C-alpha cells in the first residue's frame, strides 16, 4: 500500500506530483505529502486529513511558485508504523534535511536499525519505519552525491517487502529507487524522468516505461535511466509497452470511479475475450505467457486456486467450471492462509494465483511457496508484467483496463471470464470434456458482454430496488453452488463500502446457526436465479420468510414465481449456469454502491482500505 511518485527535470513538478497522487489515491489516502527541491533545499508540505489529504495538498501548489521546481517526490500513505499524522506522512528526511525518502511496504527490522541510529546521535521526528531509511542514507552518502550508490548500500540492510524512492539536495535531478516485491516503475519522456508505484500515475505524461526487477537499484536523472544490481553490475533497463489510455483512467464524467467501472464491465469482458475464443476448438485458447512445456501441464492432476478478497471469490466462482470440465480436484485457499497449512504440492500440482494488481503480498508469498515446491503456476492478473506475472510459469491477463476504485468490480468479472477460458483450454488439453460441452460454454461466453450490458444499462432501475432496503442495518447474503461465491462477494462489497454488518452463507447452512440472527430488522439477499439448486434455495427462503426478515432476491428475468417470493427483486438475464456468478454479482455491486452513497460515504475510497495490499 502507499503510492509513490518521483519526478526529475519535470516543469511544474508540484502540479505533476499532485496529479499523480490523485491517481494513486487508491493505494492509500490517510495522509499525503511532497518534497520539492527549490533554491538549495527541500520544501516539504504534508497533510493528514484522511480521504481529503491530496485535495488539501493540492492547495499548496501555489506555495512553490516563484522558484524553479523541477524535481521532487510525493507520497500517499496507508499507515502501518505510526498513526496518520503530518509528522508520520512522507516524505521523511534525515537529520539535516539533505535526503528525502518516500516508501511503500514495511522495514521489518526497523526497530533494531533505529536503536543503532539513535545511539549514533540521529534525531527522529516520526514514528515511521521509513525515517530509518533516510538516516541510513545520510550515513551512506557521506561526502558523495550518488544517492543510487548509497541506496544500494542501505537496501542490503533492510528486511521486508518494500519500494523506496530517494533523492538528495546536492544532485537533486538524480532520483534513485529500489524494490523488493512491492511495485515500482520508471518512465521517461525526452528530458523528463518519472518513478511511480503504478502506470496510471504518469499516464499521458510519460512515453517510455521500464520495469524494475527486485533488488535492482534504478535511477533516473532527467531522461536518463540506469540500473544495477546490489553488487554494482550494470543491467539493461527493460522497456515495456503500455496500451492503457488516459481516458480509461479518468472519471470521464461519472460521479465516481466505481460507477464508471461498473459501467465498463461489458467492455472489460469483451477485451478479456478478444481474440481468444475464435479458434478454441481448432488451435485452442492461447495463454498470454506459457513458460513450461505443455506436457508438464498435461501431467497436472490437482489444482489449488488462491487469491485474496474479491479475487478469492473469483477463484471460488470459477472452480465449478474447472472441476466440471476438467474432472480434476480443485482446492481453494485464501492466499494468506495457504502456505501456513503445509499444502501437499509437487510437479503434478497446478497453483492458480488470481490478483487484479498482481502485487498483493499475501498472494505473492503463497505463489513463491508453490513455485519452490516444484508446482506449476498460472497467474491471472490485470496488470501486465506485474510481480506475479513475472514469477509464474504461465499467465492469462484480464484486459479490464485500470481499476481505480478500491472495491473491485470489472476486474472481478474479467477474472471469472479468464478462469473459465482456462477451464476450456485445460479441458481440451486433457480431453476431459466433449466438444459439445465446451462449445456450450464458449458460446455463452461470446454472448456474455451483451448480457452484462443489458444489466449495466439498468443501473438506475437497480438503484431503485436497492433503495427499498436503505434503512436496514444488517444484511445476510445466501446462495447455493455457483450462487455461494456471489453471496460472499455481495457481502464483501457491502461491508467495505457501506460499513454495514454483512455476511454471506451457503443457503443450506443457514439453518445450522446463522438463522438465529434473523428477525424483521434484517435483510436476506438470496441468489435465486434458475440454477441447478434453485428449488433448494426456494426452500431455504421459506425458512427465512418464516423469521420475518426482509427478502431481496436476485432472480432470473421473467421468473414471476420466484419474484413473488421476495419483497423486492433484481432481475438478471439467463446464461450458462457456470457463468451465472458474472451476471448475478452485478446487482449486488449496485446495492453496495447505493447504500454507501445513501449513507454519505466515499465509494471510491472506503475507510481503512487500500487498493493494493503490499503488506502481509
Ligand atoms: O489485487 P488483488 O486482486 O490481489 O487484491 C485482492 C484484494 O485485496 C481485493 O480483491 C479486495 O478484497 C478488494 N477491495 C475487494 O473489493
């Protein structure tokens, strides 16, 4: 978490930094700050006012007028060490204010390093682990002006996953950075240099983008990029192509990113399917990257699917397709738990890691564990060349475009689609399904974007349905089979956006305990589309109604019999049963969106959260 930006040789550096921080707000927003080099020293401004920190920081841009400001660093913070406050906001300085540091991640051994620095007489002004880096750089720099060399020396003393950008006053156009697991990219445009946590921060400003590998110190000085390993052997900066455009990362007239991203779901699905379905039955579906022999994949006899939060729910939703078509055991794990239960992994195991960002530390750690056990790995990621994509044996990218809202919407739908494409690919590879079975899913995938569009076009109508429960304060989501992950995702969306207590259960489990909580003040949202277990869901619904709970349904279009059982219903088009989680989730996204707005909350930046979670 935390967003980092650094600029070198960029005219109007304060404006450019603030704009980048706006675009990086999804990574953290409890405080924000920037340090700009002006007239021989750093001028620093910091704000710690929760979700409005960047907005307030922008008001300081005028303070920089009058002197040249072409180099500086900026930061959005998601607090780990030290509460959100101006003192703890970044950039952090050394004793003399010569060094400015912005940092994402955690310095695990900061306490011992801080003790040592204190005993040497260094003065600390914050509770952050980051400040330790600034003081260590002060020592390592000595009389030189090479912040990149100093950073290499300091980095080898730091433990933990992190990304750092540092600069110093005697050579202020030289910005140095280094990362371990946490994301960071370098970019240039003529004589301008940039370092950022993520592409959207500098989209439209930068032209050439460079990947920074783990434990490689990279620097940018004006438009010059240099990189070297910690032992000082030079490495060639690796350029990559960015196809996202600025309009896809901007709000484009919508009130917020969440509604924009919900509306972009048909396109996200089209783009994820583009070019992949045409020849599925002849040449097959192409993975974006395949770095192992196909024979190795063919020998796989067990699959683990891992992810966190919404990405975990995508795994759960797609598991039904993989098990049904590939006839192979599939286990699901929340990534943060996976490696601590000693899973039985070997070369015949495939581990599928799913992540929007490709940078979630829990999932990266689980993937690393899987790879070290010899398992074959597949990553589904929305960010090209993300850390996970680079670690894996094979990759499928979801082409959902940048997702800015902290709550995942379009990337979730795209993940399910990508995983179901994999189910077709793998079933074909192993010969476990008939062509007719695969054709039926492939045809349904082809029609999916159109059906998603029918739903998103009815956004306002769904807000009307959601408004029927706007004064309730407890929500339970139930579903069976493919409806169960939908229930979990509906509850997660509602919790994270509206802060209302919400839980998801398999509908059949309700009677084993949770039903005790139901009364007239609770809402039960039931996924009651015409799937395989529709009748059983209807039976469970009777149990709910008998306890007086308000019933909100997700039902199939035209299914008046089901609709009559609820107090209100969202109706969705019919599709292939394995794809129904894609459609059934959309009304629940809108339900969460509406209830959060009704309660006056910022839907794009829910409290206490960050878009990319790069701490364990
Ligand atoms: O980037 P990832 O998909 O790995 O992120 C995983 C979760 O942190 C993420 O899905 C989170 O649960 C979202 N806020 C859900 O809306």
